[in-house]
């Protein structure tokens, strides 16, 4: 069930490189695997298990999958967690299933953190599930009830600090008709489970309403999506010193010291005063980072992953593929590769004037970043 062969390990795959990749002086992107559904978030565990979320935009039956070394994909952490219903048709306890998942991240203690926004019907309280990927068992569940989560919460991605026992969630603020105005960060103490909602209404969390999403700009396929999404991409540097984050529709990446985020004595206003405007960027989704603090951004409208050079704080296109349609999550894996997917959202009926052109196979790409980094980040 839900198994599909990837091209993982097949020499025949070679590199599917667009000619324009060379023209733009970008590095090659390789098709690493194919899946039966659109890929959202991606992470690698310390014991090299490849975990990803099936993009919740399509309401997939399986919420989270694991790409095996054989090339098959199986439900993660198990098949039972993928459905809200018991065999008799009654609802399970919400603790026992996944509802709406985009963000998945592995920490350096063997856990995969699954961020369940809970916004699919039947709606449930948002939660974090820490699954021990070394021993294949549940570690803990942390619930994120109101007012930590709000009606418009769409919990997108997360960053984890073992140094500070703190996890930070980017809430886009676009569920239930939200337009990003309720976007915020959610700070979670992973030891105590104590959580707080911060930076709601702050410029670093809000989208720019004059900056719509442009798809394939300058081509015959150009179109505009008037979706405005707040705090979206988020990543912690390898030294766990700086937390970087950005709204999707914004021309800036922001950062704040992780020590400040973890300091429960600082007020929301004080945190806002410590946020720095780091660098300019285009409309982007996911964020990752390498050992030299170069930031990687999935450019959702341009089939591209860009990089912000840590030395110059300027961005440039880094890798491109014509089939990299709406790259979303991006993460470091083993052997020095970085991974991203292609969710094909602009080809969906909802975003394509009712004409569904999205179709399997969906691709997982990999490429070599400028420097290696922490696996899972």
C-alpha cells in the first residue's frame, strides 16, 4: 500500500539537468527519487532515515512517508497513524493519528518531530509528535491549544535547538480564510512542553500585500497568485546561535539570537526589538543552511533554489530544474547533499482555473550545497 519505486541508486538516472541551468551558472539538480504524491517537508535522521510529508494541500491519505533504501515509500511512523478512523468507522483519539502535516524535522537526539496543524476535517488541536527514530517508538506529544494556536493557524515548519531545549514553529496564519495577519512564531520548551505565541503583528512575521506570488515570471506560462502567506521558512544555524525566518511574501529574511528566543523572561515586545533584518530575498518557501551559514531558499514560483551568501548577504539562483515546480521544504542529508521536492501546486485545479494538471510522478531532487551541514537541518 502506497509503495512506489524511486530511481534511487539506479545508474541510469544520471543528472536531469536543464540547459538553462548551465546558462544561469547554477549547479546541477539530480532527480533522487519519484513518489506517488506531492512532497512537502523533508528531513534526514541521524541514522540516515529519509522522512518526508506528503503535501497537505492535496489532502493525502498518507500524511508522512519514509523513503527506504530499496526505493519504496512506506507510511511513517506507521500506517495506523495515517487515518482518523477505527475499523468500525468511529473516530480515534486525536493523539493516535496525523491530521494535517507539512513540517517534519529530525533533531540530534534521534527524534523526528512531526508538526500536525490539525486543520483538516475533522479538525483537532494542533500538536507536536516526537517519534524516536532510533528505537521506533513514541517519545512524546506536545499539544498547542488556543491561544498558542489560533483559528487561522497553519503551522508550516519548525526549527529545533537541543542546546536550549527549544523548538520554534512558523505559523503562516492562512487557515480558515486567514490572510497572514495572524502569522506568528510559536516557541516550545521541549522539556516542559510550555509554549508561547510571539511576534504576531510584527513586520518579521507579516506578509507584504504588495508582493503576490508570480509563477514562471517572464514566460508564456506566467501567472499571478494573490495568496499572502506569513511566517513560513525557518532554520537554525549549525552553532545554534541564530534563528533565521521569513514570511513567504516578503523581500527580507530576518534573524534573532536563539538565546533570546529561548529566554522565557523576555516579553513579546522585547523579542520584537531584537529581531534583525538580515538580507533581501524573492518570494520563497523553505529554508535550510550549511556549515558556512549560507542560506538556501526554495523559490516557489521559479523552479529554483537560491542561496544567500553569508559573506555578502546577497542572494542568487543556485540550482534549477524545469520539473522543480513549487519546491517547498529543503534539508541537508548525508554525503553532503541537500534535498527538496516539487509539489506542483501551480498546476493544481485550485490554482489553475479549475484545470488540474498536477500528476505523478512527483520528484525529490538533490544537489550539492556550497558546504556541508547538519543532517536533518
